[in-house]
C-alpha cells in the first residue's frame, strides 16, 4: 500500500486510512447482515448511500474540522491540561 501513498501529502494519508477503514467496516457489516438475514441483499441503494455519506462526512472532518483544530492547537492545549 505504500506505493499508492508515496507521493501523497502527509496530511492526506490519515484521511485515506480512515476512508479505507470505514469502507472495510461498512462492507463487512453489510456482508454479515446479508448472511444473517436471507431477505436482505448485500448490494442495496441504502448501503451505497450510507457509505457515500459517511465517506463525505469523513472528508469534511479531515479537510475542515481537523484543519481548524490543528491550526488553533486545540488538541495540544487539551492534552496538556489532562496530563
């Protein structure tokens, strides 16, 4: 997988990892639901829509929220108060 991420900016790598993790969880969950319930099919429009919306939400988080938090050093200030 390193060869795919070689030329990608370091800020984008965690986002890609999160998206791959989300897609894996969604696919395995949908597979288990379809195996457990004979009436549920594996590939449905709801599955595609929910997965797409979750991926878009993750991208918004990494490109908007995380950049704002990182820019204002909120994470570092918060961890210093705890520890």
